[in-house]
């Protein structure tokens, strides 16, 4: 028998996660982004990462169509970006510094690290889809990560 939803959420909320904004670019030139903590490294050879995206999220079908994504690992001062990309705002990129990487997916200014990926597989996972990306490029900079823990934002002290 599956665990109660509230109990499940409470337990999972105790896993301290780094916060990312996943972005993508479509063939039409449109860009999209979403706040994601369900991100993980998957394989070293070949270099693979995975993200889990709610099938109801606006970006879901765009990821399938675009075939690319970038993971922007947020720096501790970027809580507002996390909130913005988790909201229903029509244009979360408004007045935000970014440039398009080699896949076209936006790389956010001042992100702690980024990885740029081509989608090589998409697997069903309950009400989410697991998108697997082969990493084509990455960046890192000095700084500390933004964390999410027990329903709130936190920092490494
Ligand atoms: C800290 C945080 C982490 C989140 N992690 C995920 C995630 O891993 N996968 C996901 O599909 N949604 C995640 N969400 C929810 C989405 O960001 C949010 O539902 C989405 O932006 C709604 O997009 P839409 O209005 O375009 O459908 C997270 C939200 C927050 C605040």
C-alpha cells in the first residue's frame, strides 16, 4: 500500500537539495525555464544527467520538442530566480541576464554552474517524465549554492 501523500512529501522535504533552473530553446526560437530540484548526475561515460519534469508543466512538451536543456545551478543570492521560474509568470526571462549556449538553451548570468545537454532519452516516471541528457558543455564559477530544505530556502553556512 503506497504511503500517504502528506507523509511522502514531509519525508522527501528532509532531503536538502540544490536548486536549479532548467531552460530550453525550441526550433521556433521560443525559450522556456522551470525551477527544478529533481536533478542528478547519472553516468560518467558517456556523461549523462537526468531531470524529472511534471507532465503538466508548461515546459514539459517543449522539452520533448526542443530536444535540449541546460541546467543552471543557482547561487545562494538567486532565490528570486527560483521563485520566478516556479511561478506562472508568462515571461520569467524578463529583465534577467542570460545568453544562449551551444544548444541554444539559456544560460543564466551568475549561475554557480551550468551543464548543457542534448536529450537522449525520456522515460515515464509516474506523473513526471525523466529526461536524460548527454552533457555537451559546462561552466563553473566561485560561490555557494542555493538550497531547498523542509519547504524553505537555505544556504551553506
Ligand atoms: C524549490 C522547487 C523545486 C521544484 N522542483 C521541481 C522539479 O524537480 N520538477 C518539476 O517538474 N517541478 C518542480 N517544481 C515546480 C515547478 O517549478 C513549478 O510547478 C513550475 O514552474 C510550474 O510551471 P508552469 O506554471 O509552467 O506549469 C519545483 C518548485 C520549487 C519551488
